[in-house]
C-alpha cells in the first residue's frame, strides 16, 4: 500500500474517531423515530420485545398512523441531511488545513531556492567558463525543463486539491443511519394509500442505496473497504425491494411509480448479486411480490416468477416466504402451462415436508438476522 493510501487511512480513522460521539447520538435518535412506526425492526425490538403496545398499535385511525410515520420519516430525513452537511464541513476544513500546509511548504521551498540561487551566483562569479554558447543552450534546456516540471506539479496539486473532498467517504452519515431510514420507508410504504412524489416512493429508496454504494466505493469497495460505517448490509439492498413490494398500486395513473418500482427492485437485486453479500429468502420473496403487483398475468410473468423460484431453491433460499410470494405471482394464472406446473409442484405442498432439504439449507445462514425473516 502506498504512502498516500496510508495517509488516507489514517485521516479516515481520525475523521470517524472525531465524529463517533455525534454518530452514536444520531443513530440513537433515528432508532427512536423508527420505533414509532409499527412494522419497523426497531419497533419490534423495543415495544414488541417488552410485550407491550404503543399508542399507535391501539389506534384504529389509519390516518393518524400514516401521519406519525410520515412525521418520523421527515425528521429522519432532516437528521440525515444535517449529518451530510457536518461531514462536508469536516472535509472542507480538512482540505483547508492541507492547503495551508502545502502553502507553508511552498514558501519554505522558495526560500531554499533563493538561498541556492545566491550560492550559485557567488560560485559562478568566481569561476571562469569559456564555453559560453554551450552554457546558453544548457540554460535554455534547464529553464524549459524546470518550467515543464513546475507546470506539471501545479496541475497535479490542483487535481489533488480538488479531489481531497472525496479521498474517502466523509464522516457522519453511516450505513446504519441509512438502513434505519430505508426500513422505516419500506414500512411506511405499506401504510400510505398512494406513492408520494416527495418521499414515499421507490425512486427515493433507490437513491439512498446509490448513496450507500457510492460511499462504499470511496472507501475501497468490496475488495478494500474495512470501514463498518460505510459497508452496505442486506438491509441496504432488501429494504429497497421491500419498499417497492409494499407500495400500493394506483391503477388509474401508476405508470411512473410502476416503472420506478420495477427499476428499483431489479437494480437493487443486480447490485446485491454483484456484491460481497449474499441474497437470501427475503430477497426473492420481495422480488416475487414486485412481479405479482406490477406485472399483469401473462406467460412472461410466469416465466419470470418461475426463474426466480429456480434461483431460490438452487442456492438453498426456498422457504414459506418464497412459496407464498410465488403463489401470489401466479394468481390469477399466467397460462395453462404455468398453472399445470404450479398444481404439480407448488400448490397444496408443504414447503418443509415436501421440499428437499437442499432447497432450504441456507435460509437462516444468509439473513441479516438469522431468526428474523424481514431482511
């Protein structure tokens, strides 16, 4: 690893060490807001784990539940924006600090050059040289070479200075924060009566995933990133799929939201497929739900759902979740051929007793939490 990379690693470690207190506090606040929304991980792990119920659980007014969820999402969104601004401020100050050090180093080099010039002048004043023509040529060449070197150094410094804001993922916004937000977004999507252009939609979920992956790449990507604050998790990917699967369908004017839901779901699946993480039963469950919700009954939908089923059982991720989603994606029937296959292989089958063990050997192993089926 180069010296520059070592410096960047040291800078990154120091940056996140400085931000640690604020990061922990904001993550705590985000979990608190997420716990207000029934259906989120943090609601189940806090209110649900105590065996009690919140006011939201006992509230039969769905409008209030939606308003509470939207309020939580808005607050979380503003907290994330604040953390983003704090991170940018840190990187800007860091850039100014290094620019000042570079300026001081430049002044030091100029003083050294002046000192060398005076020494050279004194030496040339006492030494006779008869070959004046050759010296002129050498001086011209030396001057040209010096100018070219200085120009190249200046361009390199400018490039370095302009990229200093992205030497590594700035401290502040962490993957844990984004995961909390995505989980709350996916849960809220199931509560609202229609997708909303500002927040509750698949496009927003996909944008958050892209931010997570961009910051992951800044820190070295799957091969080199060892910063837990910027490494994506199964939640990062599967929450996007869950959002698309939970969003309600508006049959009168849903083309834009439908297209974004399909794009977000399959983009997240593609990114997860090419990552260092594994897909799991939840991944295929939500994909099948997206197919069932946004694609009309047709042989194409039947082929896609059957292909997803084959991938799930091939890698050992087949479970009741996947089987129920597969039944949903084939209701109403996609074609006579697919219906005959469903009756033979899936319908009225017990996924534990009738399915081979190899179909479900990795169901718990590849989950974000082994005994929790959401992600």
